[in-house]
């Protein structure tokens, strides 16, 4: 009987240790990677021609990325050199097309943008983004993708499309982020929702900042090139 009692105590001790290990792993958690996409569409009442002029003149390809408040601008470089347009430096293609009389002109800009992330899930880290911007008389399409990430930011893809819709402007925003978080298995759903909500807040802030940018420059649109 005594032997059986001792064996039972040993078994219970082993089970207790095993349970402590399981509970501890659940509480402490581990790395969890979540990939979330947010989308937003809205209308700007101004005619697209005015909006396009403002976006080109203010180099909004840079502004769009940092408008959400989740990152801080460090530097921007365009392929093929740059020219001073009076507000920001943009690609040589802008100058060539400003001087062109072709009604079907098209600007294609390619470059890199370095920013410091400020998002609480990513932390403060310097990352490099690759930019592709296509501008035609009736549309601006900007695609920004992660070129060099950080320990926690594994993927970033931002698409901004602004286009003519009758006498106003339609804007479509899409942001995908893949972030490594610290979360136990039972909190994976919470991490998903929080990262998605963070991306959605970024787009909402971008909409507000974009409207402000256009409103602040509305009286100058007539002075800008690229009719």
C-alpha cells in the first residue's frame, strides 16, 4: 500500500509539472504572424484634374505613405534623377511631360522611400519601400511594397488609386501588412483583429490627410502644370 501511495504521489507530481508547463506556455505565448488587409473607398468632390495637379505638385506619392501617421519620412529617391518643381523633388519624367504637348501624356515614376515605422505592433524601425507611380490624365495609380523590412514587419503593400468619376474624384485605398506579434494561441484571433483595426485606422487617417492636402492647395491648382 505504501509503495502504491508513493507511486501515486510521484505520478501526481509529474502531472502537476506537466500542467504547469502547458499553462506557462499558454500564458507566455510565442511569436504569431498575422497578415491582414484593409480597404477603403471614398469620393472627393473636386474635379480629378485639379486633384491630379495637386497630388503631383506636392509629391503626394511620398505623402500617401506617411499620411496615416504610422510612419515617419526619412528620404526618397527616384530613378533617373530628380528635378525641383518648386515644392518637392520628383522624377525627370515630370519635367519631360510638363513640356510635352501630347494630350495622352503618361508619367511613370519608380523609386525608393525610407521611413521609420511608429506602429505599436511593429516598433520603431527603419524600413525601405519600393514605389511605382503611374499618372495619366484620368488616373493616378501608386503601388508601394516592402523592399527591406524589420524583425516584425514582414510584408507591406499599399495601393492607392485615384481616378476621374464624372465631375469628381474617386479614391480606392488598399493596405496589406504581415506582422510578427507576440500572442499565445488563444489570442491569435485578438491579434488578427487588432492588426486589421490598425490598418483600417491608417487608411482612415490617410483619407482625412488627403482631403486636407487637397483643400489646402485648392486655390493653387490653376497654377499647376499637366492639364
